[in-house]
């Protein structure tokens, strides 16, 4: 048994009694999902061993994509072997805007229903001109993906909340993308960090949210519109400053089905079991 797996099993064991609770009245009853980026420092040390660690956490859904060192076909086999579904894959904005063909091929090979873009390239402040281009690119790519049976989502990253008219440029993105082709994945930390309320934003656009990144922000951290903060500010859910219960209740109301824990901190092996135990323990 590899060291990474032993560490994770030990941490998970400490929370077994809590993580096994799925009593009536719990807010979170969805499958446990994980964003593959959480294990970015582990994949090149052993893909199968890392997948074993992820399985040991009780994860049955993932968001990720192709992994260097393994073909998509083999990765699909390894995921199937462990009972893990690759629900969503990430796509680079520029590559997707240029051509959706490879993204569609990757999604189909891995069995993914969703494609998400997590960053719109920009210099300095995110501005209206950039937002307009993104709308056009997303609508075009989203149409192509839909024709292939795949849904495109944009993952907010904090910088989109620059003021615009009576709202923000994020509002502009939502209102000007075609909901038939483009919808959204909420990153909870990157909603709260720029000063937004995740629960309220979910309810503001109840039909547009399809996926969610579960993250919490260290208490006392002052946010901004940069779209960046030290990874040590990413803490286990329930220990930070974000109202996670309110966020999950709102997410349930708007019908989000797939949630992915994304922990970018150096302490992710310790924090993931804490996060899982916490969300499973939240009551209505």
C-alpha cells in the first residue's frame, strides 16, 4: 500500500462515524465528487495509486480530463474499475474557441457529460470587451458541444465581478450567453472571495447553475477581484468564513446534481476527509 493511500485511509478513519451518516434530513445527499486538480502533485507519481487513494475517500464522481501518462481509453477503464465516473472535464478557453473537436473527443472517451472552462484570458482588470468576446466564443462552442450531446459550463473565478451597469460583468455573461448552449459551474470560494454571497447568487440565476466546486476560505482573509489568493487560504469546509450550509441549501433548491471538492491547499489529504464529514453532517 502506497504512503499516500495509507495517509488518506488513516485520516478518513478518524471521521468514519460521521461520514457514514446519511440520516433523513441531511442537506447533502449527493455523490461525493472530486476535482482532479486537487491531486495535481500526485498524478505523475502514479495514476493508478492516486485513483486508489481517491476511491478510498468514498469518491464516486470526478471532474478532470485526460491525464499525462495514460490514454483516455485506459483512464476510462481504470475509473470504471473503481466505480468512479468522470462527469465533467476541463477545457482551455483558447483551444476550445479555436476548435471544439478535441474537447468533444476527450469528453466522449471519458464518458463526461459536461465540459467546463475555468478561466477567460485577460490582462489587467476583466473588462466589457473581453466579456463580449467570451460570450461569442462560449455561444459558438456551446452549440457545437450540445450537438455532440455535451453541456458547456463556465466556472467563475472571481475577476468577473467587476461593476457593470446596475450589476457586474458576471451578470453580463449570464444574461448574454444562450442558456441552451452555455451554463455555469459555481466555485464557492471564487464567489465569496470577490465579495459575493454564493447562496444569493445561486438563487438569482436558479436555472443556470449545473455544477459546483466545494471550497472554503480561511477566516479573516480580505478578498479582491484578482482571481488569485495563496493556496493556504483554501481550508476544510466548515472551518472557514463561507456560509456553507446556506450555500448547499440554495444549491439543492436550484437543482445542482454534481459537486466537486477542490482543495488547493498543501494540507488536502487532511482536509478532504474533514470536508466530507462536514457536508454529510449538515442538517435541514
